[in-house]
C-alpha cells in the first residue's frame, strides 16, 4: 500500500469541495443567457459539465498511471488498480455532482459564508473516505482479482449514480431558470 492508493480518495475529496463551490461565481447576473436556449440543450450541457471534470481529473491521471505502472506492476495488478481507481473516482464525482444545485457559477458568492452544514458534511465525508481506504487496504488489496471484481461493481454503481446525478442537475438548472423567469416579488414595491 502506497500513497498512490490514496490518490482516488484525495481527488474524491477534491470533488466534494468542487461541488460545494461550483454554483457560486461573480457573474451570477449572466444567468439570463440560459433562458434563451432551448430546453433540449440542458441534457448535453450537464453531460459537458460531467466530462469537463471527468476527463482531466479521472481519465487522464488514471491513464497516465496505468501507462507508468505497466512497467513496474504486473498487468493484472495494474489493470485491477486503475480500473478500481477510475470507477471509484467516477462514483465520487457522480455523488458530488448530485449536490450541485443549479447553473454553475450563477449564484452570488456572498451565499458561501455562514454555512455550518458544510463543516459537518466535510467531517462526515472525511470519515467515509477513511472507511473506504480501510476497506481498500484490508479487503480489496488482498488479490488483484478481488480488486478487479470491485472495479466492475463500482463501475456499474458509478454509471447508475452518474445518470441520476445528471438528471438531478438538469432538473435543478430548470428549476433555477424557472425561478429567474418569474422574477422576484420583493424586487419591486408599490409606493403609496
């Protein structure tokens, strides 16, 4: 067991922070642009959000590691670990994308302060990560075949979770846009 075995979990914690910060930005008034596009555009848009994080943070590091470790590990160990790592990181990304509520960068960043629930979520997420690392070390690292089986199971689970997360994100974007299109009742007040 080495530091490389903890890499998928560290990147998974990075996805946690990313999902927390993704909705906020300084150009939140530009959300009206999304009201001009067709409703069919949101499904490819949320897939693009997923791929924008999956390609550089999941596929490329695992592919680079696979190529590098192919010289030092056995082929079965290499494929088993990097298959497991790819599936686990995809699962982490899918779970965390479910937490994104609305269009990325379209909420004022002033909403970040004072979120006490985020601190508790970080603690719980860290505990879950430590437990998963323990399972990986004590159960899955026994045999490359066990890790390969876990990779297949996690891959199927990640596929299901990602599909649900993308649907949830698309619904959340539509909801945010419907709220924007109806306007705020507190924006205008009648003067007597």
